[in-house]
C-alpha cells in the first residue's frame, strides 16, 4: 500500500496535478518527504530528456570538415575541424538539461541550414574529387569574395571601382590558364543571369516610373549594354547572393544584403581579366583572354545575338502586381 501511495504521489507531482501543500495535507507527509519526492520528480523529468549525439559533415565545394555535438545532462561538448583530424573542442555548462538540449538543437539546425549533413553510423564518405568545372567555379567566387572588403560595412562605404581593382590585383598573380578559367566562369554566370526575373529587377531598380494614385507604372525600356553591366554588378555581391537572387528576386529586400541602388553598373568586370593579364604580359588587342573564351563552343558570350530569354519581362503596372513588396520598398527609396 505504501509503495502504491509513493508512486501515486510521484505521478501527481510529475503531472503537476497537485501542489506541494495539497499533497502534504492529503497524504499526511512531512516537509522532508515532499522535498525528497520533488527531487525524484526532477530526476525523472531530466532522465526523460534524451542525450544528443550528432556527427555532421560538410563536403560541398572545397570543404571537407566535420562538426560533432554531444550532451551529457547539463554539459554540451562540440568538436569541429577537418575530416581526418582530431579538430578542436569546446565545452559549455547549462543550468539545466532542458536549456542544454534546446541550445544544442538550435546549433544543429544552424549547421544543417549551412549545408551540413548528418552521418549515421561510423562510415564517413570519402570526398569526391572536384571536376575542372567545379574548380573553376570555386576559383571565380573565391576571387570575388576575397577582393570584397566591404561585406560587413554599410552600403555607402562600398566602392565598385576599388573592388574591381582588388580583383585585378589578385588575378595579376595568376597564370594565363587561370585567367581564362575566371573569364569563362564570368561568361557562364552572366548567361545564368539572363532571365526575365533579373531583367524585371533591373527595371524596378533603374527604369523611370510614374504613379497614378497607388499604381506604379514602369517604363520597361532596358538597353542591352546596361543590362550586361547590371548583371556584372550582381555578380560582385558574391555566390550566396547569386544563388538566392537567381531563384527569387524578392530576396533583394530581405535585409540580409546592403546595396547602393544609385550605382548598379559594374562594366569594368568585363575587362578585368585582360587588364590583369596586361599588367605583366603583352596582350594583343588588350583582349587575349576574352578572345580565348569567345572561341569556346560551349560558352554563350554575354553579347551573343543567339541569347534567348525564357519569356518577355513584365513592364508597366504588371511589375507591381507581380512584386508588390519589392516595388513598394524600392519606390519608397528612389
């Protein structure tokens, strides 16, 4: 009977069906008994919180690293580093197991969003060697990123010409083959941006508009050259932005990126490889690098007459209907 009563008291405590005072009165318990039951309640609840043990890896692009997390009651241990090494470790103590669990799950979700994948079991897949195309793409975006010293600054501090000079400075130290790789990837990425959505973004940012009441009406006239220079400007924002903007131009106003929408042309990117080559070599017609890529049958040149957009870009009042938030934000700034 006593065993049953003890179990019932514990159940009531865990389910919070009765307060300490009510239990004391109903079961004729001492304060010491209740404190003991409260400790048992806490221990039982803490044991119900499962310990976490996750091993994640990131092998995209040039990455080949791991990230591991384990919890033991209130202690969290995180290890990270290059796959095949011991890496580094950090421990953190929490006031209770629940807060330890919540923080650990938050860290895991952050890593998964960054492209990490969980490994179940002990076998870690060997990293596949990069293809020449993948290496070229990595090289292109690495140069764009390393030359951009304004990633964390306000848009007003960004200088397009200085950014282009920084790119040329990096490329001057590279071989002719690497310059051709960079130019080839530039042409490929410019072609990927040759879409109706990107054209519509250019119209919203650059073209004249009028207002009739609450309706915004755009003059949707784009020059071919201007649209090329606009796409060059988008490329200077880096790979993460490129990947997102090619999927949905509404990310332009998500607050993640900083822009000077009064200066959206970066024509100099078209000539940066030949400028870099000319710094140390004789450069026939100042276009040897561009000419080498122009001869490649599998690359669509940025000013080719064979380019075809998947549909006609929207104009007039249709842009506001298609992108109400984007148009409202940009119009308010312009």
